[in-house]
C-alpha cells in the first residue's frame, strides 16, 4: 500500500444521520418540522466537515423517512455526479455493530453518508461517551454522527468526532 493510500484510509470520516421528525402516518414521510431539522443537520455537517464537503456516496435504510432525509441532504451537499441513494437492508434494524460496520466497509470511500434510524446509538463505538440514549436508541432526533475510522482498525477503535442533535447543535457526548 502506498503512503498516499494509507493516509487516505487513516483519514476516512463517515457522516451518519438519523431520520428527522415524521408525519406519524404511514408511510411516515418527513413533516415540515422534519424538513427544517434536516436543514439544520446540513448546516452542522458543513460546520464540522467544511463548506466544501460533498456527499459522494449515500446509503440509506429503505424507510421513506430515511430516504427523505437523505434526499434533502443530497440537494444541499451532494456531489454533482451522485445519481442515486443505495439502500441496504442492514440499516432497517441496527441491533449489532457488525451490521453498521459491514455497511461502512462495503461502501468505504471519502464522502460516505449513512441515513438510518435512532437505533444507530446501539451500533456506534464508544457507547460510554453518549448521553440521551435509552435501550440503544437515541432519545433526541435527528442525530448527526461524524466518525473517524481507519478501516484497517476494528470498529470499536473508531473515534466519534461529533454527535449532535438539532435545533441547537447540542452535543450528545459526555464531557
């Protein structure tokens, strides 16, 4: 492996977003409040990743609320050449860290964004650092997680760079 490739792997950051507020009626599309929440998430992503950050690959749960969240993010910060959102059945229920790690490994690249449900809390590394989690689910929604993970390391060695909720860019990390 060249030094350039090693550096790229070492610097891989993954953006993960749980869906925003829904209408509550099937198929549970985003509500107007949810759309506003996604605008806030986009601003937080830009604030943490830089104004030039672009999503180059989007992977989502197939739930309408997750796809709506992904579409709104892509409208604002999607790369010009991104043409689709991939869906992955492993994101329907994140009841093990292996599922999330598998999705990320299978899609690893700079600019990767994952759109899923609030059970993301159960699959993130460093669970002891998180607040407002009950039974593996984030109590606040939506949540933005930015993870720094060199793929050559174990998932549990990944670093949570940011774990935030809207509307006030509130951190869900202790300390």
